[in-house]
C-alpha cells in the first residue's frame, strides 16, 4: 500500500507545479489537421459534435459497414479501404477511434487500420475524457483549494480498495484526471463489464436490479453468466424503455419474472429535467431538458430479494445510492456502480458506500481506455 500512497503524493506535487490542459485547448490544436472518426454510431456522432463545438469539423466517418454514398452529420461515411482515400491521406490523417470496446478488440481495430495504411490512430476517449468534470465544481480543472478540501476522501478511497489491481486502477484514474493526461491509463484484462470483472462476486446475478437499463443490453449479457429468476429494470427514456420491453419479451422464456419501470432512480421520488443525446441521458438543470419521473429504490422495492444491483445513470449514482440505503444495509446485494461520469465519483462513491455499509469490500475496474467505463464493485 505504501508505494500506492507515494504515487498519490506525487500526483498532488505535479498538480501543484503545473496546471493541466483542458479539452478546448487540446482540440483547437488540431486546426489544419485531417481529422477522421472511425465508427459512425451514436458515440461517433457525439464525438463529431464535440469536435465541431471547438471549431474542428471531422472530414469523414470510417465504418467497415458503410454503404456507397452514405452520409452522416453532413460528412461522408466511407469504408476504411475505400479506393478514393489515397495512401498519402491515410498516412497523414489522424483517426480517432470512436467505438467503446475492450482493449483486445481495440488492439485488433488498430491493427486493421494499420493494415489499411492509417499511421496515426488513437482512442478518441483519450481526448474526450478531458471533458469529465468535477461534480459540484462544474469545471474541468478546479483550484488547489478544492484538492486541499478533498484530500482526506481521496486517500481514504485508496485505502478502501481491496486488491492491487483496484489500487493500480484507482491511482491511474486519479492521476489521469487530476493531471489531464490519459496516455497510459490502466485497463482491465476482464472484458465483460459488470458480469466478469475478475472480482469475487458473493451473491450472483439471479435477482438483478438494473438502473439505467437502456434497451436491455445488460440483461442479455447477464444471461450468459446466470439464470435470471427476477429482473427489475429502470429506464426513463421512452424510446429506450420501449426497446427494453421488447428485449424482455424476446427473452421471456429465460427470465422468470420481470418488472420494468419507465423512470429514473434518485434519492427522492419525484421528477427532474433530463437532457437526451444520441447514446445517453442525464439529469440537467438546463431549460431545454424534458421532465421525467424519478423513484427512490427504497420506495420501489418492497420485500423483493435482490442479489445484484447495477447502476449506470450518467452521474446521478450518489443520489440514487442514498435512495437505496435500506436495500444496501439490509440485503447487502453485490453492487456494480459506474464511477466515471464525474471525476470526484472515483473517491466519493466508495466513501459513501462504506459509510452506508462498512461490511463491503471494494474493487475498481476500468473496462475501456482513458478511465471511461470504470465500475466500482462492492461485494
């Protein structure tokens, strides 16, 4: 543990010596470069909008399944081996891989791109991770006073990690965000987020509560590892909820009981304004949001056995966990909680869960590059 603590000490020394670079400055340095996005899905669309926001308009999407003449966001979608793309262009453009995949698949994608002649390829997450803010501070790079006030929690979260893999991951995530340098982030070898993370699950997945259920993708994955006796899914976005319902219908012979709620989860039952993007939704205080219902888990789940609770709710995890205090203290389900939406969640959420129930042991895994898709497993 001592060398991990020393690494944390070093992070704060470096942070005090030099202010990190924000995302706007980073993207604006790409002026006059040929920028290409590999992956024309929802994540690719979000990255197009992000680059455009700072004055850099990608020239094209690359997609292995592109149809002839296809366009998206006003730019062409081409296959990477399209004969119209010259050797010189492939050698000199910068390809930002805009697909969220485990590192083995990412390695294969990079090799494919290299075989097609693309010399400059990197995960877009190493750039976009710079926009992850500090909840409650609402900025990318808070001042020294902020870190002074939060140091005790940051060190305490390190002490709560239960194995060296978790400690290394925690140090990697804290260093990357505080210094805004994502060049060498630690990423787990366990490719299946939530369900096969190299952690000692104690309760199993048979009674699964899914917060941020999306279209049922986590349910489909869970069934590869366990029979599902009970599934409870919470999803506030109408289109996603409809797809979730269809997924459960499709899987009805494999899921004995399912209960679906078209709402988000929170500390208190009520409603909130949500912003909706191509691949996610989040509670917002902006006027253009849409109002959707919220429910406290302790209000929704009465005398229902729960073995596994997963949350990926775009930064609202701390409030939702406070609304599940009774569930966590009485049933003690295994927890898989996303901590990557706000920088401070890497330390605030383990501290919060320990305060709610000190019987948990904590494991941290990052399932994609640049700290993203990082999940805290509390068992």
